[in-house]
C-alpha cells in the first residue's frame, strides 16, 4: 500500500495543472493499492470545491471513495496524538499539518508527493 498526497491527486484531476501529465503517469505506474488518509481526502475535495464548485467536488469524492484501488485510511487516537506532537514540536512553517501527518505516515508506508519540502523531510 502507498499513500498519495493531495497535490498528486489535484494535478491528476486538473488538465491545466503543470504537473498533470506527471501525476497521470505516477498514478498509472502504481501497481499496489493506494491508501487515502481522511485528511488528504478532505484537502482534495475542499480544493476542488473552492475551484470548481460543489457538484465537481461531489464527483471527485465519489471517484475516490468508490475506486477499487483506493482505501480510505482512518487512524486511531494514539496515532493522532503522535501526529499532534510531531506538528507541535516542529517550529518550521514550511510543512502544513497534513504534511506532518504524511511525514508521520511515511514511517509505515511509502508516500508519493510533489511537495519538495515534504519530500526532503521524507527523504524520497
């Protein structure tokens, strides 16, 4: 299983995105199942709703939650506590809260991201 960051999903969904073709190829090359953390799903759907409206956000939500290749990842309370601690202990503003989630998750699963600051921290 592999986690795909919101920037990859967004680039895939929007043909005018500069990373669209890269995202398309990246997702096509993934042969194992994709884990979609709930916080990443929220970012993607929120972005689509802000840019394209609720109807398009509903379509994206349906695509992601009904795909046989995507499994929604819901973490337990202890994992969230560790993520909160990681976020609070980092004084840099280069990584978002969701980035910290992905940094934490990268200890268990590979993470695909186009975010250079996050990739550097994950050491992809």
